[in-house]
């Protein structure tokens, strides 16, 4: 086995009580594995009594009950009583691993840190272009056995992800939103082309397109994109923004903070001049806040690493690229609507609301296939400030 991680992965250390909104707060249920649940049921002393009082069963799973949105084992200093009294080894798998995540692909394990943790978000968004690169190390684990795993297709998907990351790193080093969003748009065009070949099982064509993409690092698809964009007079940005907000409004809410965020964005994007002149306003925002572009680039590279290789199993290359584009555009909308807000807070909230809710992620995947606001051409237009379909 080999372990693949971003270079920044090892920088993460829990900041404990200094965390403002940690995994022990925020309306989450903390799931317990069977071994830990049984350990807590047998634990002696006052800690054991408190643990047993906090355990609840729901749909065959065991959780720690969280009154008022906070874990009952969280003390006044924001620290875990289980760790303080019984040591880190007494934690369940979820508590021990968060915010780390791992996925298995044959003889490869990929691990990273998720943005629902504010310290992880600080590390990811503040990393240098080099620190966002992926590294490999040997791992003493058995290969992952899965009948649905296709090593040959995995190789193709990994090659696509690698060249996409090369493109994003180049845009990151160049700086500015224009290059980054143009790169995301070009990747959408390339992914749509590759997806079409894959859907037809035409892997000769797929491999030829992929080889060309690798050889020129996406320059050809950028030129193709520039030649196909057609600016039109009709402004579809307002309806597109409204549709995107509706898409996220239909998700299960994690609580009032997310509800307030959506309410504020509906008000912001439903008033003039943002309805009539949104593309121009977005372009002005990107020019004025170019210092945020590197963090957006890190965000895009995080999404690419965490989700793109999921296409090894669902064969949806295009859906993964659309998700990266949609999430980046939504994050920009969140930041524009909250001038006094913080990009880090927006990323943290969005990750908790969407990424860390399995049902919400499944709904997003479905919407990326069927919702008009998530069409490839519409996302390309949104990224490049064109208002209608590409020609």
C-alpha cells in the first residue's frame, strides 16, 4: 500500500480549547463505533456515569447526546473530559480521526483534512502552492479489496486529476481570480469531452484526449474555450444566482447560522443593481479582492483532491468538476454578500453544512446532473462572467 496526502497534511494539530466552533459543537451527532460504545458502557467512575447518561441509540447506531448543540463531554474550557480523564486512546474512531478523512483505491490510501474544522481550514487555505502538492509514502496496510474497483480506470482518473491539479497550481502561482476561474472553466470543458468518450466506452479517444491535455497542460482546451464564448445582451446571472440559492435552500439545514446566511444572500442578490449588473459587480469584486484568490485556489485544489477520484467508482468525471466549480462560485457569493465577513468563516460554515452531511452531498450530486443552474455551459458562463450559453 501507499499513502497519498497533501504536503500540509502533517501540519494539523488540534488546538483544543482555543477552537471557537469545534467538532464538539454545532448541532452534530457524534457517532460511536461498537467497540467504543461498549467501552463507555463499562467505564467505571463518574466519567462512566456521565458517558452512559449521554449515550443514545437511533436507527441502530449509537451516538453521544448533545443538548444545546454541544457535546455533554465538553468542559467549560472547551476540552474533552474523556481525553482529560481517560486519555486519547479512549476516544471513538470519529472523535479520534476528525477532521481527517481517508479513501481507499486498490493499493492506495488517500488522506486529508476537512474544512469543517477551523484549524484545518486555516492550514488548507493558507498553504503555499507547494504545500498543496500531493506526496506518496509507503504504508503498512493490506490492499483494499472491492469488486467494483477497476485499476485501469483508476489510472485514467488519477491522470486527469493530476493534470487538473497542475493547471490549478499554475493559476495559483499566476495569481488573481481571472486565471483561476478561467482554469476551472477550461477543466469543465475538458471533463465534458472526456466524459462523453467514457460514456461511449471509447477509451481510445479518451486516452488521446487525455494525452493531449497532459502534453500542453490544458493550453489547448483554454484556447478552445476562448473561441467558443459568445457574449450576449441577455443577463441570466440573476436567475442563475437565484437558482443556486434555491438549490442550497432545499438541503437539510444544520442550524440557524446557515439559515441566516441563506436569508442574507437572498436579500443581497435580489436587489438592484446586483440583479441587472451582477457579472460586472463580481468582476469588480475579484479585481478589488485579488488577495483572496490564492485561498480560492487552495480551496479548488482541496476539492479536486478530496472528491475527484470518487469517479473511480461512480465514473462521473464531469460531476466532480461541476461540483468544484459550483462550490467555488457559491463561496464567492457568500463572501460578496458579507463584506465584513471572513473567507475562513464562510468556508467553515459551508463545509459543515454541505460536505459533512451525507444526505446533502447525495442531493448535490443529483442536482449536478438534473438542475439547469448546474449545467456545464451555465457554470462556464458564471466563471467567466458571460451571461448566456457558450456558442
